[in-house]
C-alpha cells in the first residue's frame, strides 16, 4: 500500500505527540505496539499499527472524546494503511484541537495518499460564488437589510413618500434571509462524512438498481457532505460538486461518536 512508505515518519510523530489522558491499560498497550512497529518490517509494522488502533479505540470508549487520543488513533490507522478511518479520526480530532500542527500535517498526508483526487472547482471563475450567497454573514446582513427596508419603507409610506410595496418587499426579504439562515445552520450540522470501505459505488438514486452516478467508484478516505438521508442511503455532495446516493453502511459522519 502507498501508506506503507510513510509508516516510520508517522510513528515518529505519534511518539512525539502530546500524551493523552489516562485511559486504562489500552493506552499503554497501544503505545508499546507503536514502538514495536517503528522497528518492524512494513507488513508487520502495519499489523502492529492496526492492533494499536484497536486499543486507542478502546481507550476512547473508556475515556470519552479526546483530541489527543483521536490524533493518535488516526496516526495508527494511517500507519496501518486504513486511509478511511485515518481521515475520519483526524477530522474528529480537528474539531477538538484545531490548531495542532502535527494533526494538520497527518491529515494532509492522508488526503494525498487516498486514491480519489476530489478537487473543488476554481471559484475565481464564477461571477457569483454560491457559497458566499449562503454564508451566515451574508444571510445575516441580508436579514438586517430587509428589516431596515421594512421599517424605513413603512415610515415613508405613512408619510406618503414611498409605495406600498417597499415595506412588503423588505419584510419578504428579511423572511427569506431568516429561512435560508435557519436552513444553512441545520445543514451545517453533522453533514461532513468519510468513506470507510475500500470501494463503493455512488448511484443516481437510493436503490441498488439505480445506475452509477459517476464513471468510477469512490475509495476509502473520500470526503463528502451529506445533503439528505433516505433509509439506508445518504445523498451526498463531493468537494468537486458532484452529487449522488451513497450506501450509509459504507461511510461514517464526522460528528458521529467513535464506535
């Protein structure tokens, strides 16, 4: 596997990472396994790293969410060649320790090693950036502007200096902005996810009989945003803007608690 070439460097980073909280005997066992992996041949090192990851996972279940434990878990998975769970663990650690430079470096490495190169389109070529139009700051400004137009229009209308439609327009504008802001906040919760299985087919609809949505399947470590859930299927959007239906069993959401 391509991740095998990076095992030694990853284990060095894990060894110098800040220590995690006491979490039963599993943490000590995990660190011992990683020390053994640092001097083992690549295939054996991956097996030792995989066993270390299982113990870090048990430590997390015993101790609760921890950025340091999730960082070490992701590093162990990455050394083991499990890119999907490595990216997932690093993304979860990122929520708790967003300024960790080692974490950012390992996450970037995991993304480079994965098979799918999902590049976002160049937004500089767009006349209007859709993400800007749905961003909370823009929607808040739109809501404030609409509310101001409503009160100003109502005052001017009473003085006979503005048409009736002006305050109505302001009210509608504020209501639309408020609705979009509420929808965007709900959409931003629990939407990020990562493919965990070696390969999965994204389909045009939420059934196995629907044709594939893309020319090639997705692979472990591919990241997406969940737009909708329907039964055992997730309607997802990739960083490059493509959309399709992904089997929920083949991926996991970043915000979900570690299993």
